């Protein structure tokens, strides 16, 4: 139990960090100085992103190119104006369900669907290197997401303990038999050998499931 507690505390440092994605690269905050926050990705080909904060507005620097974002809150939605280094402008609307929709200068909807080959984004004709919504998410920490799920990770360990007890300890198997109340309507008031065998099988299956759940908990965003 002490070991499990230590693992959960260490895992919390992973699950408590907020991240965002740009072109499938996961970014984390690496430094914060004055009004500038720097983010880096674990991918060597992903550039560093610097976000300069000016009240509700932001300036993003990527590869020495500046992207300007202006925040204009509306009725029940957040509206952002995004200006690219090439002069192109977009409007990003975020509703109360945190659903992002982007529009170009002519008010036409901009698709958020991107195509990738071997992990590299294929930029279609007329597309920007970075999607407007992705820049908005990067610029405002309230739109970042926690990496993984601590709740699922803790649940996986509880299931692992449950599965191990169901596999290893006969007293625990008998306890489960008693609380199932099966002994009330059966002729045998004691668990059968088949019941003990199936308890072990069930315990193994639960432990396997708990390991799968633990791994999955690291990749939920």
C-alpha cells in the first residue's frame, strides 16, 4: 500500500500538467518569465512556442514569426481574431461546450481536418501551417487540457488489488461468495472447488484489465 501510494503521488506530477497539441506535437510549459510563457514539445522537429501576454490579448512567436490574437468575448461565446505573419486574418469562435469553429476574412468556415503521412502534416492548398484554433488553444491556458486521467489510474490500481486478492486469497474469495448471497438459494452453503477456480480466473482477468486501463490512463486528453 505504501508503494502504491508513492506511485500515485509520483504519477500526479504527470497527470497535473496541462498540455496542448499543434500538428500532433504535444507541448508543455517549460518556463515563465514576466509576461512570456515558453512551451516545448518532446519532438525534435517541433519548434519552441513563446506566448507573450498583454492583458486578454496574445502574441505568439514560432520560428521568429509573430501571430497576434485578440480576444473579444460575446454572449455566451469567446471570439478571437487571429492575424498571421502573411497578413491573413481569421475569427475563432468558442462556445460554452468548448467547441472551436474558425472562419476566414470572408466569413467562410475553415475546416479543422488535417492530413498526416508518417506523422508529418500535409498542408493543402490554401491552408495555414498552424490552424487558427490551434493557435488560440496554445495562447490561452484555460483551453489547455490535463494530460492523462488520474482517476482512471487510481481505479486501475484498485482493480489490480481486487484482482490479486481474488486470485491469491481464499478468505477473500469466500468473502465475495458470502456477500453475493448465493448461499441463500443454493444447496451448498460453502463455495465449491469450481467457484474457487473461477475466482482465480476472474482475478487474473481483472488484473490484466487493470494493466490495460493503467496504460490507457496516460493517453487520455
